[in-house]
C-alpha cells in the first residue's frame, strides 16, 4: 500500500500555482535586467546641447543687419556649417560656410545677402567659446527676419546639430 501512495505523489508533478510563480519571478528578473541596462545606456547619452545661438537684427540703410552669436557648449571644437534665415513673409535665405573657399549666401531673386564676418572658412568654434556671424539682408519690402537656424558639426564625432537661435528684432 505504501508503494501505491508514493506513485500517486510522483505522478502529480509540480502544481500549476508553483509554475505560475516561477514564471512571474523569471519575468521580474528579466525586467530588472532590462531596466538596469537601459538606465546605464541613458547615462552614457550626452545631455549637453552641442551649441546655443542668439540673434538680433536692426534695420538701417534699406537693409537688415543681422548678428548671430553661436556658443560652443562642448569641450572640443565644432564647425559652423550653415545659417538659415526665414523672413517674415516665409522667404528663405541661407549662408553656407564650406570647408574651403568663401561663405556662400543663397537667396531668391530680388534679395541680396552679404556676409560681413567671418570672411574665412572653415568657421571653427573652439571649446567652450563662441563666434559672431554678421551679415546683411536687403529686401525690396524691408521684410524682417523671423527665425534663424544654425547648423554645426562636432569636430570629433562628426555629429551634426541644428540649433534654433533665440532673439529678435531691435528697434
């Protein structure tokens, strides 16, 4: 009789409740591992913006004189690629700063752009420093600048960032 009782116990196996508890413990352990891994990966992500930019514009002599100050927030140099200006009527003006040659303004017909400074390229902004770009925009209707976006590239990682400049028109 004792042998039959032992056989019944052996046939029953692990109960469903124990299996569910084991699955829950394994799922929680895997979740904790994934959470820990993602937390360490997020800690490695840089939180500092590559650059910040400020702009101001004044109207004089039938043209807008625009000053853009770009500040490098990194511990390594960055390069200025472009300065993009959208005028109040939606007209788009761009100035590219290539690796060699001269700054190259691009504007629709009827609008002229002249870069006053910097006159040499590439425009390199040193670690934790800034540079100022001054240019003029002549429009037939004295249309003021509305937004300015600056594109910069990290000299080490070659990562590119578009920075929306803050500021506005000075009267």
